[in-house]
């Protein structure tokens, strides 16, 4: 499984906003420059995040984007799900009717377990955690027993 640029870049933008939560709005061009992203693409990602209620934009001098809640109250899973959709590794995890082998598939439990692990790991992390810098070994959730 690989996240698309939507999830990766969008999460980077959200972490940028989390790091600047106390200082106020961050202009689009500032986020784009700091994160090495296209202004046009970033604008599209922030529009999605705005529609979902995770960010808001402030117009005028001193305007820009801000988080709608403190970074400690926004889960990474919420951001990734908003930008990517389902966190399930394969479609049959969420939609049993997708495959006629679902009920007898010997590997479906592997995909279910891995999907739960991804969901759990991303749900345990907040934007505050990520913006503070977490060691890689802290993000590895134990594998669910399947």
C-alpha cells in the first residue's frame, strides 16, 4: 500500500499548520514554500480539508489557513481518511460483496489485520504528536492477532 501525494502532502500541510497553531494563520504560499509543494496543488488539498471542517481560511492582510481545533484534537487518521478515503488495504476488508471468495479466502484475515493496524496507528497519533517529532519506533503498532 502506498499513500498518494494527496495524503502525504496534505498531512505535511496540516503539520505545518499545527506547528504554527499558536501564531495564527499561515498564508498558502508560505506553506507551499516551506513544504516544497505547488501552490495550485496545495490549494486543492486545503479546499478538501476545509470542506471537511479540519481547516478554515481567513481572508485579508494577515490571512491564511488555520486548524479548526487544537493539534492535540486532530487525529492523523482523520486527515488521511479525508484525503485518501478508506484506510483498508484491500476493498474486501470493508466490502465483503466485492469478492465472491471473501468468506473462504485464506489471506483476507491478513488484510483485515494489517488494515486494523494501520487504522489503529494513525488513530493513536495526533497532529501535535507528529509536529513534536516522534521517533519511528513509537509509530509501530503491534500486529493484531488474526
